[in-house]
């Protein structure tokens, strides 16, 4: 039944049905009433096209679990935007017309939705949370959906039911555009609804086997090509793979590579992949921050990160099981000095990779006690070290 409601669910992304992308076109009915300049439309179309071409056209990646997590993640960002807007921390006004930067944001939301789940509603939530007028957000979201529709027409056989998807989505759009709500209020409502989008949990069991198979393929690649294979696998994994880096490093140690080899080749592979993520965030994330966040507040963030960013990168890279990729994205978005980022990254990631190589080596021998003791020791050491850094920073600020 839900399959036939994809037109509605494209604007309420609670169901991972890709045909819902077709329904995103329904918002184009506002094009006679709303005015969006050419640069804004081009920004949205270009961003959405690139992401859709890479994700669906080149990589061919479709995963409802990851898509659902993207919905939840972007919804959380939307809630933060709404809160910043209400507290006067954003450098934009509520009820404004969309511009080039909003086109970029909409294109990102739509393009990422090609992984799975509808994107027009997600784009609408993100834009309205940052103050874009509801009608403007609906129209821009629909423009951003055009590349995904074209991609879908190339990949799937067209169906007459797609016309139903467009028609049935129009009533909900009419309702949305006639609501007497502040844009940020609508955005917050949608964000909260999407955060409870947990239907993707149904697919986790199915996807676990796929992830395990991918992990085995990476392990086979490492076994076949040795140290160079590990370097390449970790560099690729850092950018596009859903498999945790630590699991691959443990597998390399279990396959017989020495901890030193895992540390150097695996660590440097992760460092190269992280550098790519850093520059992606620097090219896109920094511009977004500088556009939306109030200048004086952002300057304080830059000052703090320039002072302590190296320690933040070092500690988060050193401590096991903390997510690696997000650190690189944050460092790039705030414009952290690349040399400091890279050095702190390498100094921490090589011993971390060597540690997991040693864990794999010990686990292959059936030694679990070493893993437990090592993790406890590292966590305690990291806590004590971070406390000393903070204490030293407070004493320095008093002087």
C-alpha cells in the first residue's frame, strides 16, 4: 500500500521508495507564482546532478539503511539551524527568498537522497529551518529533484503510475504552502518527524550480510596485494565505504600483517582519504558556514579551533572506536590549517592503526583479554591527557 503513496512520501520521506523522486516535480506548479533567479536554480541543479550522477550513475549505490541515517542526520542539522535562527545566531532573515547558497544546500539534500528515501521533503525541511519562505523552499526543492528524475528515467523503465505519484502529491503541497506558520516552525516539525524515521531498521538485518561481504572483499584485496593493498583499501574506505576503518585494520592484523605494517600503510591510507574529506568540506562546508552563521560568532569558532584544533584532531584520531571521517569534515569546514590537521592526523592515526593491527594479531590467537585491557588503558589515558590540555588552556587564558 505504501508503495502507491510514494507521491506523498517524497515530501514526507518515511518510506524508501525511489519512485517517489518523480513526485518531487509536483512543486513546479508554483513556478508561475514564485520567482527564483537563474543562479540559484543553476546552483541547485548542478549540485544535485553531480551527486546523483556519482551515487546512482557511477557507483550505483542504493541502501535504504544509509539513506534513512542521512535523513536523520540532515534533520538534526535542520533543528540546529532553526535553533540558531531563533536565537539570532544566523546571518539570514526568516521568510526570505532562496539564493545561490540555498540552491547548493537543496542540491546536497536532494542528491544524497539518491542513496534511498525521498529528498524533496528533506530539502524543504532544511531550507525552511534556515528561514527560506515555504513556497520558495517547495519550488527550489522541486527544481533540485529534476536531475534525480532524469537519472531515474535512465535507470528504470517508465511507468504510468509515476503520473499518479505527481498528482497525489499536489494536495499535500497545497496544504503545506497554505499553512500560516513561520518557515522555521514548519521546518522544525518536519525535522522532528524525520528524526523518528526508523523504518530503515527493518533493512538492517538484510544489509548486515552485504556489509560483511564488502568487508570480506576488502580483506581479500588486502591479502592479495599486501601492504599496498591495505593502503589503497583504507584510502578508499575513508571516503566512500560504510565499513568501519577499525574493522579493516583488525582484519589486516589477523591476516598476518605486522602491527607496524598495519600502522604505517593502513594509517597513511586513512590519512590520504581524510585529506580528501578535508578538502571536500573546505570547498563546500566553509562557504556554507560563512554564509549562514553570524560573523562575530564564527570568528570565535575559528579562533578556538585554530588554538585547540590540533589537539582535537589528535585526541579523536587516537582514541579507538571514535568516528574518523567526521573529524576531517569538521576540520575542513572551519578552515583549520591543513598542515596542522595532517600532522596531528598522521601522528595519531599511525599508532591507532598499529594498535588495531596488534588487536587483530592477538585475536587471531584467541587472546581477548589484551583487547579489553588495552581499550580501558587508552580511554583512561585519553581522559587524563585531555583534562591536562583543558587545564593548561584555562591557566594560559588567565595569564
